[in-house]
C-alpha cells in the first residue's frame, strides 16, 4: 500500500491490514519524527525484539530506521495486540518500503512516500 502525503498536516494511516500500521502526518526527509507503531498477531511473535528497516525503491538500499533492545512486553492499544512508540528518520525523499521484523523474521511492511524537506 502506498500512502500519499499532502502538504497539510492531517494524519494518515499506513498499514498492512491485520499486521502492522501507524498513523502519521507527512513524512519529511531527514527529519526525525515520532510514530506509534501498531501490530496485530500472536504474543509469541510480537514479544520478540523489533527492528524496522527502510528500503529505498530507487536504489534498494537498506537502512535501520528503528530498533528496540531486548524483548517486548505485549502492550495492546486501540484494538491492536501490541504497540510501540518510536522515532524514525528517513534520509531522502521518494518511495520507501518500511519492513517490520520481530526477531529475524519479516512480520509485515508498508510503503510510504517521503517528501522533500
């Protein structure tokens, strides 16, 4: 799913239905922003260490944009089985796939359009 952002600051939702989602305003290149990540799934998976990797569409280059140390305590929120506050920064504008990993396994992904600063 590609989420298009507009210059206004209205929140948008990026999600892979039934797996991963987060609400956000425009994602601006090179700006660290706070996000509340939401996950739906089994406790055995959702309590493993979380890592979010950004993959640039144009280059395929990967960067780690968020990582939590150690295991997670399950924390339900707004109907999701688990949520995690995060601060993420994507360095350049364009399409980027955000891949969420619990442990070493890919859990889900969303595609976002990062805007110029």
